[in-house]
């Protein structure tokens, strides 16, 4: 195992606070009325300085600020963060800098400042345009604020932005789901994340499950929504990601293509490859108070080297989410492993019609997409 050329490098930054934790959310997010912005930015920059050597001379191609609700932070704090990042690591001239933002009125007012700070792509957590659904989902914005926030994104000069939209919501009909989708598409967003609500462990919805649509309705919603998106010029390039031409999220594509990324912030994860073939995953201290009290070299909570079986499985876990799949040459380049290490598994899945081989690309069939977890499990 070795890497003649290291993968591209991204940077993920986690801002863990939110005004209210949504009942479906299983992310590392914490409710607060007051965000310790200055102290947290101090810790983030110390964390990045400690990790900077892992860039190994590569520029950061993409940056993603997630949460929590990053837009709770002031534009001044985001500007300081962006400046500190530029002082610690090299940034690509074509940097894609994404920030998640909430559509509430108070946060939408900051969009101009975020743009000035160097953010060039916003991801808006709309979820639904229907007030009753927003209330059921525990969102702090209403439908009017959702519409106003999208208009504010345009006025603030963001040519590239994403609308985050969910379907399969409590008691949702196919018609209601279509109405949400049509409302989003009316703004012609360059990118749309459209995905089904799932109930995860350690959430309020898991303890007190809402009444969700039955399987047949969920299937109808998915089928009709995909038809609408295809008809209006959106290309599905990943399980829940749709974009107009040339507007796929480069940061997420790096994840799904098994690229490298630094991770800073409470609970953030990172993945780094080394020329000798070693691939390391690490995570940061999860609790914000513990993270902020860490010394400059003690932000990590765990670090582990992946074995060959884990590398194959993790590669497939990501690459098979992509509609285009992968090639054996890409597998070798990103894993450092020979194609022979997966050939038997690939052949077996091709025989079962769960994978398709088109030219030199291998991807899931429609049947394989339905049973993606089982397909991926074959490689671990």
C-alpha cells in the first residue's frame, strides 16, 4: 500500500450550538442562549494549528462550516475564523467555502457579513415551507422567514447556495411533499438536498415517534419528486443530492470520493492519508466545554489507523452513494489497495444484479440502491 499522489484536502469546522435542538437531530448540537464565540474561535484556531502539518503541503480545496447552527455566530467571528484559517493552511484560489445557515430573520440579516467574510456558498436549513410541518419538526423559523431567507441569500450576492429540504414528514401526503419541492424549485437553487426524514436513536422522535407516512406513500413521494427534479433540469448525483450543471457540492464530493479532510471543532471528524499508504481517522472532544478547555495538543478524543478491510468497506460506503459509482483506477488511487482485493466481491454483486458495470465504471443498480447497506456490507 502506498500513495504516489495524496488525495485532495478539505476542511470541516463544527460549531455545535443551536437555539433549539430539533427532535429529529442526532448531530453533536447543544442548546444555548449565549454562544461563547471568542473563546470557541480561539480553540478552533489552536486546533487547526495543531493539525496543519497533516495537510502535507496540500492546499485546502473546500471548507464546510456545519453544526449546530453556525449562523448563530456573528459575521465578525466568522471573519476572524476565516482569517485565522488562511494564516494556518494554504487555501486554493478556487476555494469552495460553505456555511450552514438558519432561515430565521435575525440570522438572515447576517448573510451580507458572511459573504464579506469569505463564505461563498450557503446551505439553508429550510426543511419545509409549511408552518404546521416546521412546528412538528421543532424548527425556529416559519414559512414566511423561509421564503425571505432565500431572497436574502440572493441579495447578499450568493450565486451558489443549497436548499435543505426533507420529505416523508409526519402525516405528509404526496401532494404536500410535492408542494414543498415546487416551492423550493421556484427559487431555482443551484443545489438541492432532498432527503427522507429518518428517526435516529438518541433523538426525541426516537423516544416519542411521530406518525410518519406509510411505505407506499414514501415510495410515491420519492418517485414523483425525482420526476419533477429531472424535468426541471436537476441531476441527481448522490442519494439525496441534486444540482444544476457544475453546481454539485465539491466538499461533499470529496467525502464521497474518499478524499482527505481535516476536522476541527467539538466532535469533528477527520481523515488523512499518508504517502506510505497509512490512512488515519480521528475525532475531536465532543463536549464543547471540554473542547474549549483542552490544551493546544489535546483536542483529539480518538485516533485510529484503518486496516485494509476497513479501507475497502469505507471506500464503498462513500463511492456507492454516487450515481456514477467508481472505477477500479479510482479505487486504487484513493485506497492504495490493488483492485484484486475487491474483485471477488464486485463479481458476486454483479452476478446478483446489485451492481452494474458500464464501461470502466461500477455503480449500484436500481435494486442495489434499494439495498445499499447490504451491498456495502459485502466489502467490510
